[in-house]
C-alpha cells in the first residue's frame, strides 16, 4: 500500500515528485489519467493534445492568472501615460507602414500593370511613350483628392471609378495571368530537370564530338581506356539491376494515355543514341564536370541568401522597407512578361495574318486578340523548330538546345490550352446542342446569345464541359475497381502514381497529341449522344408533355425560389454528399451489370477475370521487347551521366495486364458488349432524366398548383426521395436474416428513437427556426419595408427557410465566440452525436 501511495504522488507526465517550487496539482474531480500533475506539464499536455476537458468526466479545465508577490496594488500615473504614448506611437507607425504596404501592393502594382498593358496594346502607340506622365498625373490626382473638401470628392467619384478603379481591377487580372505564367515556367523547368527533355533535345548534349588525339598523349589515352572499361563494366551491372527491378526503358513498352483521352496506336519512338563510344570518355567527363558546376552555381549573394525570405518579409508585413525592392522587381517582371508573352506573339500573329488575307476575318471574330496571340505562338513555335533544325545541321550546340527549349515551352503551352480550354468548351457546346429539346430552344437562339455575350457563353460552356469530364473521370475510376486489369488498356489510369501529363506533353510528338485529341472528342461526343440526345428523344416520344424543363425564375410563385434554394443547399445537398455508401451502391450496380452481361456473352474471364488462362495481348500492335544480343558487346548499352539528374524511364508502362480465356467469335462478343453498354447508358440516362423530376413534381404539386418551379429543385427532391427509399430497402434487407423477433425488437427501438427525434426535431428544426425567422422579419424587415399605415404580410414558409439559415449562422458564430454556457451545451451535443 505504501508503494502504491508513493507511486500516486508523482506527475503523470514527467514522472517526478512534487517540490515546494513545483507542487503537484489535482486539476480534476475524478481520478482520471491526470490525477497529479505539474502546472507546466499540464500546459504542455493541453497544448499537444488539443483537449480542454477531462477524458472521463468531461470536466473543463480553468486557469486563473497568478501575479508576483511584489506586485503593487495601483500603477503610477506616469507609467500608465508613458505606456499609452508608446503604444500610440507604435500604433501610428504601424498604421503608416501598413498603409504604405497596402497602397504599394493593392494600388501601385496593379495600376502600373494595367497602364502598361493598355499602353502596349494601344492602337496608336503614343500611350506607351506617355505612360510615365500618366503615372505622375495619377499620383498628383491622388494627392489632390486628399487635399480637396468632401463636396469636390463627390464630383470626382465617377472619374475615379471609370479610370483608377477600372485600371486597378484590370491590372489585378493582368498580374494574375503573369503570375500563373511565371509559376508555370518554373514548374516546367522542374519537370524538364527531373524527367528530362525529349530525346531529340538531348541529342546535342549526349552526341560525341570526335576529335583527333595528339601523338604525345598515348599514355593518357591508355589510362582513359582502362577507366572506360571499368565504367562500362559498372554500367553493365547497373543496367542488369535496372532490368531486374523493372526500371529500364525498353523499346517494346507502349506509350501511355494522356488525362482522360484514348490512347492512339502509333509507332514507337526511336531508341536514344548511344553515349559510350570509343574515344569519348574525356569529353563526357569534362561535360559532366561542367554540368555539375552549372548545378552548383548560385546566383544569389551569400549574405542575401542567408536571410530567410518569408511571406511577411516579402510583402513588407514585418515592419521593414525591403518590400519596396520587391515591388520594383514585381513591376519590372510583370512588364517583361507582358511584353514577351503577350505583346510580341500578338503582333507577330496579327502581322502574319495580313499577307494571308485573314485580317478582315480576324476583325469580325469574337476574340480577335486571343486568336491573333494563338497564331503568333504557332508561328513562333514553327520558327523555333526550324531554327533548331538548322542549328543541328551546322552543329551549333548551345543555340540548338536554346531553340529546342523554347519550342518545348510553346508546345506545352499550346497543348495545355487545347486540353484544358478547347476540349471542355467543345464538349460543353456539344452537350448544349444535344440537349436543345430538353429546354425547348433552338440553335439560332444559342448563337444569338453567344453573339450578345461571347465571354459569358464560352465560360458557361467551359464549366459544363469540365463538369462532364469530371463525371466521366469518376465513372472510369469506378469501372477500374470492378473490371479486370487490362480491359481499359486504352484509357490512362488517373490513380497511377507515374501518371504525369506534363511529361507526356514534353516527350510525345505533336501528331500523337492531335490523334489523341480527335479520338477523345469522338468518344466523348458519342457518349454525350448516347446519354443526352437519345434519352431526350425517347422521352419526347414516350412521355408527351413531360418536356421541356422549366428553368426560369418566376416572381409570382407563392413559394419563393430563394427559400427552395436555401432548403436545397442547407438540407438536401449536405445529406446526399455526406452519404459515403452511395459510392458503394454504384459499384455494386456496375458489378452486377458486368456479371450479367459477361455471363450472357460468355466473356466473364475477359471482363472480370478469375477463369482459365490463355494469353491474349492487350495491344496486338505493340511490338515485343527485343532480345539482347551478346555479340553486339557493351558499346550498345546506355550509361547515365555521372552528374546528371535522376530521370525515370519514359514512357512509363501501362496498366499491368492479366491472362484471360479468349472464347471463339471473340470480336462478335466484344461488339455485343459495346451494344449492351450503349443501350444501358441510354436507359440509365432516360431513368435519371425522367423519374426524379416526375417524383419531385408530384410532391411539389401537393401544396403548389398551376405553377412549375425550377427543375433543379424538383430533381433534387426526387433524388432525395429515391435515396430514402433505397436506404430503407437496404436497411430492411440487412435486418431480414436476423429473424422476425429481432426485426420487431429493432423496429420498436427505432420507432421509440424516431418519436424522440421527431419531438426534438419539431422544436429544434421547426419551432426555433420559425421563431428566429419571424423575429428577424419583425425587427429588421417590417420596419424598413412596410409603411405605418399598411399591414405586413408574413409567409411562414419563407420565414422558416430563412430561419434555418439564421440558426446555422448563429451556431457557427457561437462556436467562434468565447466560452459560455450555450457554447458548452452545443459542444456537448456535438460530442454526444459524434
């Protein structure tokens, strides 16, 4: 017992006994895990555990400040005044400093960027030469505004809004684009350094320069030959290990697929040139030393590099004035980027289209600046490719690599614009064309809307296309969980860690990307045709009067659209998104469909795997790996550069294929699979476009008649009802094997819990939001909107919907505020629910 008493009087954290200067405390009323503890140990434990209450009794720990024994009861007036003056002085200095920082970063930098862009792209060109005077006049205007009275400022407000504010907003957009361009260039450089450039770009660096060896260097040549033999032996061992680990780059490896697109069959790229040849060891060693010196070169000064550059120091929030230098560099780099990457390509493309007779067409186009800039980039890229070819012919190594890097940068930029911008826009327009009957509109109206507001139309179609691409990506990921590895060999696996679209843009030729782009658009267009046009046509034929969808906002609707939108965003959508088992349901449906169709067609082993094995290659056009020829010697082996970067093999291997049984008439069976897949896609789209909307309309018509609401709400309500029914059926099916007695007992418990939850929900979800909404109406809205001689009208549905939003905001504000009884009660409820 004595030993237990001694063990109980030690600190729970540091395991040491108490002392007069470090006494042990008992911070909780229970005998929990921290019965005795030092105060500093308790603070450390609370800091790292992020807990403010006891784990057993949920008692919240409280702390009180302890002052020194010699603390005076009253502070001297002199100390109080001096402290207030010092604090006021520091506050004024900080205010001036932060005002200067805000004016520099939020005013001067974007204003200069906007004025530079406008001056460079002015028609006459005189704006560029008058740019310094414009900036000086702007500064004079700002100081004049600060000195003018209030009445004069009101007269200047339209001028300020039309000039300064618009230029600042325009400058912020220009800065965002230049910042994205700068980050993209840095990232592309990292990709080239890590993954290497294309093989034709590295030919100039790895190609051997044959030179004559003087007669008096025979001894040195003999030593180099010995070193060459040793390095070749080491290279052979490393290549053998790489082949065992699967890291080597074989000729027979197929090319990967880019993003969501289909992989086209194309001839393999030629093997890289040989590096080790007779007589090139000295040149290679010298080149490697130069390359290592280039990597170790640091352009920064050692004193400046020793200073840690943080965001506070970069923006000037640390109190120093070093940020003025950063402001100058940002303005200079922004002007340089605008001149190099916008001004030059735009004017090159504009001047190049004039001899071709395309200048009138360019003026009538909706986006003449973008089209001219794109044409300029295409012309510059073609010129760089030709310059690289001429430099290669005349063996100008440095210009050859410089022109090649420029061509790679422009190639990646144009391909990125096509993949991220053009492809989603085309998909969005095709979706709009295939769904014209859904909204009872015509292509002529769509073209009129595009001519009226081209930017908004393109953005909406881009968003629509990106949403569909995201939907297809998720569907492909779900299919990979069900199907046998190797079935989707023509689609790139987005979950593959070796998937790097930028590396594919760098290495693969432009023709390969063009073929992929066209094949991808054909497949995506055909899938959109199956999922939209065919189901909509079937709905028009089978259910007359069901279409079109109502997508217009009506002000005369008794039920406010705002209240329905709040209900959808606050109740229905969170309930659907928080259900993780919906994904498992979809996977189960896909697996059941695959088993049924595979069993019907006799391709279960091919589609799902697990049967007899007979090797059938995934890609018959892909050549087999070459057999190494021992007679060729070691001169055909490729050795890495001693100081070069670590470069993974490219292209990486595709998804690993597995063996499967290939039945007779295999091609006809695959054709039947494609037909079944097309029919299933059209049927599922037919059900999703009709059933949820019909259910939602039926439910809404119970209390809203003769008015058709927005179909977004009817479809959301229908999906919610379908989810409830499916969830109930799954729950009943899981209870059925337990027996009727267990099911009855669970139903009784569930009914008891439902009654208690209904009573609580009646108070928490109906009464409190209703009262809160009426309170806001009576206190804020009615005195402002209703005159004294009129009687206000209250819509309880709208008040309840707004009350739900107010209740959620009140809960969030309570959690963000200080600790008091309401916050403690809400936290206790959240812990009990969790």
